C-alpha cells in the first residue's frame, strides 16, 4: 500500500469513527450538521443571487452611463456638423457671398482685393458681407473649431483663418504634394489630423485634432474650384463629456471608413478600428479586445458614429469590492447561524436528557417523579403530558383500590338485603290487611307503596330502565304525598323515546329524598317537586327541580367543590349516600364526562341536573 493510499485510508477511518461517535447515535448533532449544511447552501445561493443581481445592476448602470455619454457626444457632434453646414448654406444661399468666394478662388489675391474695393465703392453699398467675416463669426461662436482653411484648385494657394490671424499661402508648384491629401479628403469628409500629416495648414496640425473637409463648386457652372477644411480640437470633446456626463467605459468617434477620430483612452486615435461593429449587436456581448457591451449611435447625416464600449474587466473591477464584501458577510452569517443553532440545539438536548432520566425513574417504580420544564414548546408539552400520565397512573391505582373496596361493600349490602326478604314482605302485607280491616285505607296504601319499594330495592339487578326508575320515584313520592295530606304536589314526566333506556338503579330517588329532608316546608301547602326526563343528543338528561328552601351560597359552593373531588380515597367520615353518592356512581360507571350539577337560590328552590349516556338495556359505555 502506497503512502497516498495509507493517508486516504487513515482519513476515511477517522471520518467513520467521527460519524459513529458524534452523529449516528446523537440526533441533535445530526440536526446541527443538517441545519448548518442547509444554511450554508442557502447562504451561498443567496450570496450568488445577490452578486448576480448587483453585477447586472452595475452592468446596467455602467451601460446606461456609457450610452448617456454617447448621446451627449452625439449632440455635440451634430451641433458641429450643423454649424458647418450652416456656413455652406449661407454661402450658397447668398449670391454676393458665393460670387465673392468663387472670385477669390479663381483669381489672384490682388485681383480679389480690387474686386472687393470695386464692390465697396458702388453706389448704395454701405456694408458688404464677406465670406471671411462669415468664417470669423463662425470661429467665434464655435469654441471647438481651431481654424478654417480654404484651398484654391486653379491657383494652388490656400488661406488659413484662425481666431487670432489670417494667413495666405501661395505655394505654387506644390499641387503634387497635396494631391494625396485632397484625394483622401474627397473620400473622407471627417478625418484625423496628425501633426506630421502633409496638409494645406502651414506648420502641420496640432496633435489630437480632427477635421471636416468639403469641396467648393461654382454654383453656376458646378465646376470644382476648391476645398474648405475645418479643424476641431479633440480635447474639447473630453471637456464637453466631463462637464455633462459621467463617462463610464470607452467613448470613440469613427468616420464612415472606420477611422477613429476620437478615443477617450487615446489607444486607437488616428487608426482604423480593428474590430467590426454592427448596429444589430448593440447591447449584446461583443468580442473586441475582451468581451464588451457596445452602444452605437449615428450622428444624423454627418457620416460619423459614436461608439460606447463597456468592457468586462471594467465590470469586474466595479464588482470586486462587492464580491469581497459578500464573501465576508456570507461567512459571518454562516458562523453566526452555526453558533446560534448549536446553542439552541444544545438547550433542547439538555431538556430531552432530563425527560429520559425522568422516564428511567418512572420505569424503576418512582411514580412521584415529575418534570419541571419552562417554555411552551413541544418538549414542554411532552413534559406536561408525562406529568399528567404520572398523575393519572397514581389516580388509576387509587381508583382500582377504591373500586375494589366499594365492590366489597356493595356485595355485603346485597348479602344483607337477601336475608329472608319474604319474611319482611309477608309481615308488611299482614299489617296492610289489618289496616284495611279497621278502615285505615291510607295507611294500607302507604304500606303497599313501602312494600313495592322494598321489593325493587332488594332486586339483584343494578341496572333498570328509565321507566322503572321513574316508577320507583313515583311510589316514593306517593308515600310522602299521602303523609302530608295535599301539601305536596308532584310532577313526573318522561320522554317516551327514553323509557327503555338503561339507568343505574336508585339514581333519582336520593335526589328526591334530599328535597324531602332538606327542602320541604311542612307548614306550607304549596310545596312542589318536578322530575323531567328527556333526551339531549346522545345523552339522557334528568332534571329534578323544587320550590323548597334552597341552599345558601357558601353551602352550594362547598357542595360543588365536593362534586369536583369525587373518586378520592374514602376517609373515616365517608358516607356513600345522597347527592355525592349519585354523582360518584355516575362517574364510576359512565366516566367523568357525565355526572350531577346543581343550581340553587336560597328561599326560591333548587334544581339538580343529571346526565348519563343514552344506552339501551344491556349496552355499556
């Protein structure tokens, strides 16, 4: 095995060991790694998108600024071209000026001066217009124009006019020297004027200048008689751009043949631009010295093109600081995200470890273990559920013991009630017959009702129908109605739909008994108790209401509190009778969703509401 293979194997083994120790069996470490990976990817994508957006924005701004500069230069050159054309329009539009210029070009200068003097001395001619004056006015108005030269083909001389002086050069015999210059100007109206170029201007032209040339023709014969050349200062273009636009990228001016007459970077000035620029490619990336965005504007009919170039390197220079800043910000956010995530996950990990330790103690039998955890997140909900489970587990154990004790007590009562009940029935029947024999019919009726009650009470069945329970209640009330001789009015109403519904025996009778014991007013003759049984959805609702003495507020609050504490282990004073007994039996048999509620107003009466599930006899909840 080579050294490289050994190194790779060693790295792989270390990575595998790290995975087994820190990731495979530790969920929160997996979450940290996964979340950090996701955040790193998201931050990287976000940074890339921001960079691309900013790059496009900078490119758009640079291109727009370059296009604006090109528009500004286009306006500048258009104005120059219009100024030159205005000179020719004035010359050819005014017969006096055109005749004077044609005479100047076709004659010796002395003859021209005599011609001007004759014109001046003519009657009525107070002020004569001259092409010389026209040119000087133009030079005064056009600050970018350096000079104007007028060359005569017939006489081989030229006049050079600047702002400060006027010079006539008679260079006879030099026509051959100028023929190249004339031939070039005939093809290129606009061209550069390098300092060493052979031209009609004495001493050569200034560096960084360009000129416009146009032939002069006799308006009557259309013969070519000369050429006018206007020289401009290229530095004025830079000043114009700097004062009116923020120059971004390169700005060039090309004539129709592709010669660069102005270059903001002075690289191609006076040369033919080596790259072909097509109007339809404007706005796209074009391969020049490097990929570049190109804006091309034509200067009206002057035969010039203003070219704006924004190179890719310029964009990269502008976005370099942005790229560095984005990288730093992204790294900071990644580090902060990892640190925050690790801190939060560590807190959750500690909470989970606390839950695990508590579960282990529960598993070891310590049912008193509870988890105290702050917050309202899922782990806090798990802790609350865990504590509820512990409470219910303890309650269930207590309930099982309590139910077992109650069951034993019920069995004892049943055994006691089965001790020769026929002896009791026969004895009550003998007393009833004796009462009828002596004429005490009401006593006989009461003994009969009591006998019926005892028969029902000692039946082994603990579940009866609602109709049977109401009959039992009616018999019980008949005893007291006869006893109090019309001072008690009773009303029992049962919905036929629930007559055959099942109910635990002796649920209603203890409620009625409470009224007789605590709420009945023996001295009044308007006592009334009503028992109504009806169906409410999937429930049977039995309401026992009376107009008795009612219950004081403190006592009512105590009763309600006791009803909320049912199913607690019985103490020494526990008595399984009355309202608490009824509520407890309902909860034990049907669940805590059912039971007894009570409302009462002292001096006005009491209403007890009992709710049990709607079940047919033999059904269970």
